[in-house]
């Protein structure tokens, strides 16, 4: 009989749901059906993992106190499963050919990060290189996973040697991901094309495109902060998740208003199909915020919370931490870039709280001062030294 470890199952579920979301937006950006189908295959894995966790929880409750704590645990697993379902919803825009307004993919290239699937070609610069020397840092891209044969290797070790035929999942801005494709000998992705729709809607489409990109960015930050609440139990972070969820709802309503106006003014059938895809995406992004909010409510039950949840999330591919800047901190007086915080270090700054309130996904030039609080995400080796400063 296979031994089931609840902590390992939760770690796997969290990492899988985040990877699904990365892949779903990559499928959307590049209109790639293969990547969208990969999202659905991971969805089956996530469903099985969540079901197994639920079974273990039912067997673990031995007292009313245990049951109360496990209810909170199950709320977290349900939220993780919801992230996976929303990722599948995003991928269905490609698989069901729902359509998008022309020009929206151009707007998506301005999103904070994109994810792509890259195959290593024979005799390319990556063929035969181990991960540590594969120039990831130089390209400011993050290697999420390697697919070889029938196996996925997540958060691969630095010593793993990349081989021709490997499929790499990488995340970064469009320029850094494009650079990795070049190193791997993969063809250049054609840039998303398409002028704005007919009928003099260029400006309006640009506005709604930016609104959706903001929804994408805010929803991803909300999910990351939701995990941060589970890990740290910070009420102030939970409050920020609530604000982000409210912002997502407002932007979804703005997109609905624009879509209704565009459909009324120029109701050709193909354009209505494109508007349908946009509305589908807006609802999915808002629902990601709802899932994050469900995670954030765990802070209300902190005394009953099962420690295995925080332990598991602390051991997942990326960990999340809250760092406080004081007078003696090495971070004080430096910009985020000067402090070594950014993609090249593997650390993502999700937000900075200071006198001006919260600044989500701040610019690299953001100056840090005593009293600032940072929420950071990244590999343990990169995050741990910052927490101890």
C-alpha cells in the first residue's frame, strides 16, 4: 500500500494549480491548443490530489477540535482546486475557439509575466548544459519544470542536465522568454498581431485591453497573497486580498459595460463571438480573486488551523515571506534593484507597504525605507537570507 502524506499532497496541489494558471495564460497569449490541453491534463492530476486529501482528512478527524481544524484545511484545498478550475476556464477560450477582440493579445504582451513551453533542439546552446549554467539568471527567466519522456520534473535541481527533446516551462517577460527560445534553438514565437477592431473602437479596445491585463496581474497577485495569508496568518495581508477582490469585481463590470456597448453598436456575429471570449476571461479572473479570498478567510480561524497547511506551503516550489525593513536592515535606503530583489535573483516582490499604502508588483526603482513591509515570493534559498536580515 502506498503511504499518503497529507503535507506532500497539499504541496503538490498548490504547485500544480499555480503551474496550470501559468500555462493557461501562455495558451491564451499564443493561441496554443497544445498548451491549453496540457492545462486540462494537469487538471485531472489536481482533481485526484484534492480527492485524496479529502479522504485523508476524513480519516484523520478523531475529536471535535480536529474536525474544526480540518474544516479550515479543506477550505484551503477547495480554494486551490478552484484556482485549477479557473485555469481550465481560461484555456477553454482557446480550445472552444471562443474568440477575442482583435488586438487583445497585443495588450497581453504588456502583462507582468508570461509563461511559455520551449523544446530544446539538438546541438542548441542548452543541449547538454546543466540548469545552473543554462543562463537562466542572465535571461531573467525562471525555469518552472522540465518534461522528459513521460515525466515532469518540477523545480528542477541545478545539477539536472538538459537534453535535446526536453520540453521546458519558463516564465518571465516576453523578452526574456524569447531569449530562452533562442538559446534552446526553438523558433521565434510570432508576435500577437491584429489591429484594433473596426468601427473606430481603437481607443476603447486599448482601454479595455489594459483593464483585462490589470485583471490578469491583480488576480495572480491576489492568489499569491492568499497563499501568503495561509502561510503567515497576517490579518493585514488578508485585508489586501479583500481589496484586490473588490478591484477585480469593478474591472469585470467595466469590461461588461464596454462589451455590451460594443455589441450593440456593431453586432456582427463574429464580433459577438469575440466579446463572448473576453467576458469569459473577465469572469475567470474575478473568480481567481474569489478563490484567494477564500484562502484569506483562514486567518479568522487561526487558532484552529492545522499546522500541516503552513508547513506544506512553506515547502512548496516557491515560498512566501513577509520582510520588515527597519533602521538596521541592509535593505533600507536601497531600491529594489539595488537590493537584489527581482527576477534575476529569483525573488518576486508581490507588494510593498509603506506610508503611501500598498504598492503591488512595484517598479525596480522603488526605494525602501524603514517601516516598509515586503511580501516576497521565490525559492527557499533566495528568500531565507532576506528574512534573516
